[in-house]
C-alpha cells in the first residue's frame, strides 16, 4: 500500500486460507476472526490508554493548581518504578511494604520538586517554569542513570497469573489491574474534589489564588499538597506499568509526551478530559498501528494532537479562559 | 545490586588505571606503540562501552605479556564518543591529532562509523570497527577493517538455519525501523528470496514502542511458521516476546544477536525459552572463544559477550599484523591484515577479504531454559 | 513589511543610511579579522571540528534569539529546522548532484515555509499549547526522517555531502561559516531596532496592547517563526557541508532542548548571548570530559544547571553582564528637545465619529452588553458611565476588537469596523488606553511611544527613524514627560505610566481616542493634570470617549454622557441632564 508516497508494509489480505490449519479446523468464520483482532486491539488500546490517563491526571492536577505544565511528570513515574526495584528486588522487602515506601518516596519527591523548581519561580511567567521543569526531568533521569546504570530492570507484577484468556482475547492481568485502578481513581478523584473540604479548598485555590487566600486558605500549602498528590499519582502509574514495560530510564518520557497530548485532547483543565483523552489516544494509537502503519504509531498521536490544537484547542471538555483585557 | 556494581566499578577502576601505570613506566624506559580507541564512556551505550574497554584491555595485557609489538609495549588511548555521531567525530579527530597513534578501534554502531568515515579516509590509518552495516566495507574506504560479521551474513545465516536446519519455509520478519533493524530486515528478506522462501510478512516497528499487540497479531494473521527478527533494544524485545507468547504464538524464532543477549534473557524470562539466535560471539564455538571466555571471567568475574569480544580480537589482530609487517606504516599494516588467513579469534576465524571484512558467518545458539547453548556455525565463502 | 528572503535575513535591516554603516564599521572590521584568522590559522582536526560545530549551532541559536528572545514565542522545534536544512543540502548534493548553493538556498526556503506554517498555528494558541505544537512538529519531522527511507535514507543517514567548490578545503569552509555567522549576527543584532523588531518586542511584552497599538500580532509571530526557521535551516545546511554526514539522531527533540539551553545560558534576547551560550555549552563538555566517567553524571549536572540558570540568571550570562554595565554607565542620556505635538484627526465623515448600533456581547447566557446604541460627536469628550458590572469595559473591548461582537454594528468615520481585528481598527483611526496599564515593560518610554507612532496609516510621520523619534518625542513632551524619554518604564510612577500610555495612543494620530478609566489610581493633583491634558487634546479637535467612575472628572470634562446598567443603555444626552436623570441616580444609589 502506498500512502503519501510512502511504502507501507503490506497488510495481508485476510482469507480463510491464510489462517493456520489448526484454527481452521475449529472453524471460526472470517468475520469472527476480524472481530477477534478488533477485540484484542481494543483491550490493548484501553490498557495502554489507561496508563496515559493516569499520568495525564497528574499533569492536569498540577496545571489546575499552578497553571504550570510539568514536563517532568513522566520522570515521577520512572523514579517510582526504580524505587520499587530497589525495595522489592534489591532489598527483597515484601511487595506491599515496598509499594508503600515507594509512594512515600514519591511524596517526598513532590515536596522537593515544589520547593526546588516551582516555588521559587511562582511569580514568573510560564516560560521559565516550563524550561525549569525540562531541566528537572533531565536531572532526574540522569541522576537515576548515574546511580543505577543504563540496563533495564524487571519488576514482577502484582498477580501470580500473567493473564486470562477470555474467548479469543487475551487479557494481561497487569493491564486489567491498571484499568481497574484507573476507574477507582476516577471515582476517588470525583469524591475527593467534590465532596471533601480539602478537595474544595484545592479547587478554590486552582481557580482563584488571591480569593482563596483572602478566604483564609493557605495557598502555598494547597500547592504543596497538589504537587505531593501529583507525584504520588505519577508514581502509582509508573509502578503499575513497570511490570509490562520494564523499568528503564526512558520509560517516563515517552509516556509523558503521550499523556500530555491526551490532556490536550481531553481538555486541559479537566479531570474527566484527561481520562477520556488518555483512553482515546491509546485506542487511536493501537488501531492506527494495526490498520495503517506500525512504525508511524507515534506519529498518529502527534497528528491527532496537532489537529485538536488547530481546530479545537480547548479539547473535548475544556473551557477556554479569556484574558481579562 | 547497587553494592555489587560499586565493587565491580572499583575493581574496574583498578583494572583501568593499572595499564596506565604500567604504560607510563614503560614510557619512562622508551616509546610505546599507541592504539587509539573511540568508545562510549557516556551516553546510552555507556555500559557496553565499559565492556568494550574490558575486552580491549584484556587483549592489550596478553599482547604486552607476549613481548608487545615491534619490541615495544602497547598502550591504549581512550576517548569518549558519547554514543553520538558528532561525539565520535570529535573523539576521533582528537585522537587523529596525535601522530604517534598507529591504529584505532572505532564503534560497534554503524551510524557512528559512517559519521567518522570521512575523517578516517583523510587520515589514512587503519581503523578496526564492530558495526555491521554491510555498506561500511563497500564504500571505497580501505582503512576500515570489520571484526564482526556484517548484517548481510546474519540475514543469510538466519535464513539458512531456519530453512535448511529447521525446515521452515513461511517466514515472518519483524524488525526495528532504525539503521540496524532496517538493514538487517532487508538482508534477511533478500536471503530468503535467494533460498526460494520469500517472506509472508515484513513488519517494521519503531524503537521504544510500549505495545506490540498489532505486530504480534500481524504475525499471527500472516500464517507464518517461523519468525525472524532484528530487535535493537532489549525492552522492546522483552515486551514483544511476552506478548507473543500471551497471544499464543509458538512458532520457532531465529533472531539477531539481541535475542540471546544477557539483558534480553533476563527481561523476557520464559518467553524467550527455546528461541534461536545468531551470535557473533558464542563461548563454546571454538577453542579461541573458550579461552577468551575463561580469561575474561578470570579478570572481570562475569561472562563476556560480543561487546567485549570484537575489541579483544581487534587489538590482537592489529598487534599481530604490525608485528608481521615489521613496521607501523599504514599501507604495510593493511597488507598484513588482509594477508591473514584462518586467524583464530574470540569471534571466530578471521579471513580478511579485500573489502576489509574479517568474518563471513555466524554462530547459531539456542536459549535452553535460560542458558545459551551453542548449536552450530554457519559460514559463507564470499 | 517585506518578507525575509531566502538565506539572507539581513534584508529586514535594509534601509541603512551611510552614517550607520560607518558607525558599525568596528563590527565589520572585527568580523573580517575573525574570518581571516579562520582561513589562515592552522588548527588540528579536533579543534576544527569543534569550531565548525560551534559556528553552525550558534547560527541556529540566533534563530531562537529571534523567535523566543525578541518575540517571546516558545519554539522547541529548532532542531527540526536545522535538520531540514541539513537534509536538503545532504540529499541534494549527494543523491542528485545539485550545486551546493542551490541546495543551501533550497534548504532555507523549505525551512522558511515550515516555520511559517508553524507560526500560523499561533493564531489561536500560545503558551503551553504552542510548546506542544512545536514539540509535536519536531517529533513528526524526526519520525519522517527515520521512516521515509525512500527520501531521507532513513536511519542510515546521508553521506558524501558536497561542499561549494569555492570552499573545498576545511580551512576555507570554516572561514566561510564564520563569515556567515558574522553576517547573520549583524542582522539579528539590529533586528531589534527595526520596525519588525519593535513589533516583535511589543508582542513579547504585551500581546493585547501590541494589537491595539497597531501591530499585526499574528503576522509578526509568523515572521518570527519563519526567521527562526530560516536561520535553523541555514545552520543545518552549513553543518551538513562541514561534516559530510548527517543522520536523524542528530536532529531530535533532545537537540532542540540543547539549543534552548544554549540560548538561555547566554541570554535569550541577544545574539551576543546566543554566541556566548553556544560557545560555552560546546566547550565546557570538552573541558569536562573527565567528568564523564560516571554515565549520567554530566547530564544530571546539566539539568541542574538549567534549573539554576532559570532561577538565578533568567537573562542569561550576557543579560547579567549587560545589566551590570548599564548600571555602571549611570542614568540614561537626555533625549533631544521636540516641537509641539500636532494632532490632525481625520475629518472624513460627518458629525458623528463613532456610530454604534445595537451592539451586543453575550458570554454564553450572560448578556454583558445588550443592544447598546452610542453616537459620539466629532470633537469634544463623550463619557460612558455606569455602576460596576454594567458592561462599560466590555463595550470598550468590543469597540477596540478584543472581543467579537455577538451582534450589532460599529462605524468609525463611516467605515464598518465591526469585524476587523484590533490592529486594523487602529489603522482605521482608533486609539485606546487600558484600565490596567499595558505598556511594553522591557522598553523605554520613547520606544513605547514610537511603536504607537508606527501604526499603519499614520500620515504624520514622513518615514525613516528620525521622523519616528521626533513624533514620539512630541507626544511625550505633550504629556509632560519629554525629559525622561530614555528611561525604562519600570522607573515611572503609576500615574506617569498612564500618561505614557496616552502619549503612545496620541502619537498614532487617531481619529477617536478610547480612554479606559484613566483616572483610576491617580491622586487629586494627578487628576487635575489629567483633566488639563484632556482639555488640551480636545482642543486639537481629537474626539475622546472616556470610561470612568470619577464623577467630578466626568462631569467637568465630558460634554455628553451615555449611561449603561446591566448591559443596557439607560440614559444618553448632555452631561448635566443625564447626571440628574432619576434612572441614573437610582442605578448608582439604588431605589428606596
């Protein structure tokens, strides 16, 4: 197939004769086989989309509170995964203990990040902050490299069984866990932000810092809490995804870029948008790879992103905020 | 693991400085013969660079023990190429400026060799390389000598083994879209054409993909009964291998060297049991490789792989060639290298052809439940 | 404003009178010496390669100093433009054997087009979104470089890249590159003082105000991106010829970050800063090769330095140094004296300067302005008042084009300006000031006013920088601040900043001047002075539409008042009558 003059790998034309004899004996029809392909891709797309959604959530929270895009969000995931390796694999601590310690470490990292990167620059325009977060991501990635070395590490998943075969579709158990956790988090976030006092205070701070402080809310504490929460969320995403993607220095940055695209697609200020955007991106990417071109898989994400930015920058759910003249 | 690495690093530090100490003592007496080495000390391939240095230094010690070159001790001058193209150009030009360096070790990454090639041509001194892009020895540069079989051979060996030894004719090729993967995929595809079993699937993928479901499904749909692969990164290989097994694909698999590399075996675990790989270095393939394996283990307490084997051979061959030529003149060294026949090395038996390729075949090894076992060696005469 | 040409962006700085060239002679002499040195001094291959790299990277970073430093737009795709230039030269000379010069020009053109397209994306985006678009663009370019093997040779890269016959030797080629660097550096250096440069700085400092003052913001941003891209492409083409081999991994997002860091380290706004930053970031790693023994350590320190630079030296090394030099040099020099300001507002239409019919602005369900009619008579002062939230400022914003009207029509001197963007309304004769002062903070008072004077269609300036400065001086003197023209905005008090804003609007010779709460924040003396100023302005025949809360000022200065409440007009007429109108009174004071 030739698309834009580019020769894409040939998709074999599906026909019953193309399928292995063993399957043919079982006798599924051509249409069912195409359906099987579709369902498997759908599961994978939703699974990887849930990963993007989790990381995107972290982005959105920090953005809403501080109007800053944190280019180091992916590194939070990476650091947490390495912490898990240190605790669970090197030191051989029980999984649950390692998990809690890793998240604790992420909370600490969130504090340090806030104090070191965001807080000193909080009155400056967004550009210095973006660049500072880029610097922080380089610092974090290479510090881990310096301490741990470049080889990827293995982290075992939560479950003993690697997966379930549901009819024609294989469900990787870690992906199932990721999807489940994402759903729980969506509910949790909704409850937290809408129904608890702390959540409402955080919302108030993100909408109008001055007003919030006039009402007696400590803005700096709220921001600190936001960074801690975001770091922990990012860390959670990293720990969940590590068993499938392996623990490596680069694991954070590719996911983060896609997650950022997801937040734009979903609408930048919106939590629901992050989730929907992440899932949508995972699905588009997976199907694009399967039906159009595998090597350009990443390209689809960016193309969709650009289309959204050009035609609908507020994303699916976001509100455009106009500058007061 | 942190602690072990630190000890390892400390031990290596001693290992690294020792030759310099010895070297400077030798210098105090009289001149040494200098060999330059461009190696990644920093950058993504830093760890492999360390192993390459290990291999080179092991050979250096052996050469010096046996009397050195032209009666003098040999010294290694190392420059960091940062694993980047501009990096290796800078590193090489820094070394090239030292006129007393008689020969060089270049990179195992073909794109880096391409980058430094113009400067090598200009300098006109022999450079030993490990990169496997076949073009490197076919672009009219007479100063590049290759110490690993190039990718045209790996493709042919994979094809040969799969078709003739395993008896499988319907091939699915999965390859990375980077330099290595694309060239390898091409080589395998054309080798299969020659053998009359053209591939039923030629699937590229971009490095650092997080998910290989579409690729696995394509393999499944293609009805192939054997899989040939060129993977660059172990993460990708690990994820692919797992997903391949999860989705029920059990066909035999013959892959490029990364498939049997230590890190891949560790990451993918059981998913890679039973796979075949072509490996330029296989410890049990010959007496020379066994000897190298033992010496490396004694010195560095860990198993070697191709990253350390080819520099070992490069130093050994270069030293032998200079001794044979009786001079450090580049043209004479080149003549001597090309004249070498059946020279035993850790990577195999060297027979240099006019293009500078020393090896013309690969070992085939199998992952037997986690241990890499040598199967056979396949060589080509052209 | 003419678009920059292929590979010599110097054309934007074209109109140079003789004395200027002579004044800058030292620069050219210095540059000539450098080129001669490069051509003659023998250096070993290593130093040569470093110089080549530094020279070409510096040109790319100059590009960043234009788009980011001068225009304030983030561009994280500079490596993509660099790569485009490199690949066009590479493929052109190596595969198709086309002359190097043609390829270089081609590379610049392709990069220019790509940059313009990227700039066009700024139409609706800024800030983080723009950053994301540039990153996406960068990633897509890298992906194409790697995967479109039929075009780019894919990951193998392109070798045997040619060079111009004139500069075949390494020495000569380096000298050529240094010469290009010097030329480009000169052009970029003086870009800041050209009309386009001022427009870019205005956009950087205050985009909203820039539009209102007459700058075509969108077009300026496109030019900025295009210029940055051309410089990137030029640098890439030179790089390709210098190193004879290019491959996709040299033009990735990581490289864009490197260029950005070089720019920031040296100082983002000036080419001198770019040169310093590039030099340091290429030389330091070489000096610190020993630090590289631990993988990742060097880059970790690099990342840390980025954070520290941003935090403690936001203007980079050069910014730091030049600020210190300025402090040492002391107070700004006194500006030339100026003659009296002439205001000649157009008298094209009839009695009514501004005719607003049925103007509405709805924000979703909120009717901020609902069917408002206003007629402003020529000459004199017309006030628009109303309690808080009545829609006054919204009306003003719709009038000046910052908001799009939901319905209604606006006629300025007979011209329908309802659909026009802000800068075109200014061209049609509208001027305005802002409630929260929007001056261009990085510039002096004079420069601020000069930008105002530059508005397209200003018939009172004859052309050329001297006339511009004179007009600006006249305006500043008119408001009483002529003696402090060369001081930075930050050294003026709030009240004086307001006067400068008024001067900026006056310098454009508008037909109608919109003043948005000019008395806000002024003490009683300042208010008196403001009143006097308004009288003097009105005396020259310029019509003023003023919004304010200060009833004394309004009643004394305005002849005609329109009153809004809840978005609707509740009274309109002669001042005294309106102020006594029962509806107006109850709107302000409430009913019993």
